[in-house]
C-alpha cells in the first residue's frame, strides 16, 4: 500500500503515479457459489451464476482474430498501418456527432471490402476504464449513424477526404439502409484467445454485454476479437 508504480516521460519527469496495491487485479473462486474479485484496492463478491451468465451472453459474439497483430509503437500508428494493409479507411480521431454534442468517433478502421461496411473499434489493453470507453463508443457510433442524418453526412465527407467519392457514396447508402457491421478489437499480450470473454475483467464483461445488447437491439451485426500484441511494452 505504500509502494508506487510511476510513469515517467523521456526526460524522467513524473507523469502519473499509482499505488501498487490499487494496481493489482485478482479473481478466485473459493466455492461453487461465489467468485471473489480484487480490483482498485477493493474486494467484490460475485455470484458464480453471474459469471456463467456473462460468458453465455458474450462468448457467442467472440470470433478468431482476422486483424493483423500489433507491431507498432502506438494505437494510432496501428490503425494507420492496418488501413494500408487492408485497403481500409482510417477514421481514428474523427468525429460524427452533431454540432454542439460530445465528440464520437465513427470507428478507428472502416473496412469497405466486404458485403457491407464494417466499423472496427480498436483499444490496446484490457483495463476496465479503457474497455468501457471502447464498448460505449461502438454502441454510440452505431446509434448516431442509424438515427441522425447529420452524422451520416459527416461520415460521408470524412470518407471522401480519406478515400474517394465512390466509396463514400456506397458506404452512405449502406448505412442509411442499416447495412453495416461492428467489430470490437481488443489488442492484448494475452495468449489465451480460447478463453474468450474470460480474458476480460468482470466489470469489462458487464459493460461489454450491455453494449452488445444495445447493438443487437438495433439489429447491427457485431463481433469481438482478441488481437495479438507483438510489441514489447
């Protein structure tokens, strides 16, 4: 509790500081009825039936990774390079929210070579905070594109700028008709893709299930994949 993990910049100036105690994440089943979870310095007791329920709800959406492994220095660079490899459109750090509203990225990578456009949302690591943002972004983006004309037109302009008018027109038509899919890509050093949703912290699983339910309610095809991280962090 009195030791700390510190993050320094290239000049060795302190950027962030965390208690080692609060950095630990641990999960153990002491009986068939309950699982005990340690996160952010706190213990939680979770009914094993809840764990099983989450697995049953999420795992059917889990697919084998079809995105390239991560070999670059940052998430932004990964998105750029993967778009070159896949001939996709990089929409990282773009915005399709209506004027005056909080910024919402349509996706990080827009795949346009399949039967329908695929909005790929990418995040490195499996921390609960980062993943919750990723899952919410995937749901919020789809909702805006399905329901707000201004957001669809913003998407069209972005694609025209980063690709070409023909691709932009085709994608706009598909989105207007609700013909697009969503891919949630989690980049991780974990070597256990067969564990599927069990690779994620419990709170991330709860957040992911909520977003999957929202996307399915909108009749948007969605999948989740664990992308291999080949970098040395």
